């Protein structure tokens, strides 16, 4: 096996950004397998949305969780949405809150706002206007 390097990773990321998803999948796969959270997150997005490969909820969840478990904030946010919406996994508001809070703690405004709305509306949690206010404030509202 050839050694993975920064040039290869940059090529993989460039392919993803240019929406050359088939190529991105080929290039990102080895990095994801070796534990690169950015590669895992992008593979999850491709599997979740059928970008360059067939939609595969099992693989989408596998890679999103792998990246989230490593502290990748965007993946934590994405995993929160998977659990909140029941996409690629059974709906589980408790798990959604857990992942949104981890991402929010890293400054993810989207997660902070989502938490605020969940508490404001009582969506998957007990309605809590004070908790909602706290998350809105953290998000800059």
C-alpha cells in the first residue's frame, strides 16, 4: 500500500469541493479508513446524499459517527440532525441533544440555534424557555 500524504489529501478535498464526488470517494476512502475525521465526515455526506455513489444509510451513519466520536464539530452537528430527523438512524431526541451539545460546545452556531429551538418548542425535550434563551444567547441572538 502506498503511503498517504498531504498532497493526496488535498487532491481528495479539492475533488469534493469541485463536486467530483466519484473521484473524491476514491481518494477519501483510504484516509477515512486510517481515521481522518475530515475524510470520514465527507464520506458520510456522500453516502447520506448519494453523491458520487449510491445512498447508503448504514455507511453514512458509520462514517458520521466515526468523525463525531473524534470530536469533529461538523460531524457532531450532522449526527445530531440524523438523530433528530430519524435519517439513517431511528429518531432519538436524547442522542440528538447529546451530539448538538458537543458541537455547540465547540462554537457551532447551528447546533446552538438548533438546541435553542428544541428547548423553545419542547421538541424532544421538556419545554424550557430559560434553556432556550441561554442557547440563543450563545448563538449570538
